[in-house]
C-alpha cells in the first residue's frame, strides 16, 4: 500500500509539472494574442477615422457636383 502511495506522489508531481508547463505556454499564447488584438483594434480605429474623413470629403465633392450639374442645366435652359 505504501508503494502505491509513493508511486502516486511521484506521478502527481510529474503531472503537476506538466500542467504548469502547459499553463505557461497558454499564458504566453494569450499574451501574444492580446498584443495582436490591441494592434488590430488600433488599426481599425485609425481606418475608421480615415473612412470618416474620406466620407466627409466625398460628401463635399458630391455637393459641388450637384451644384455644377444645376448650373449646367440652368445654362442649357438659356440656350436657343
């Protein structure tokens, strides 16, 4: 009986060591993934800001185009 207890004690310390090793690997992986996620979110925010800026610029250009179209129609109406 004592032999079984000693065997289990040795085996359990091996399992504990292996689990700690695996946990360490997962912890490193999680930290790397968190760094990647931070970079992705930063890039996304930057892209969203650029999209907003370009959308505003595009809307201004559309307004100018509408104004030009209106002037063209006005002058076409004046032609004989």
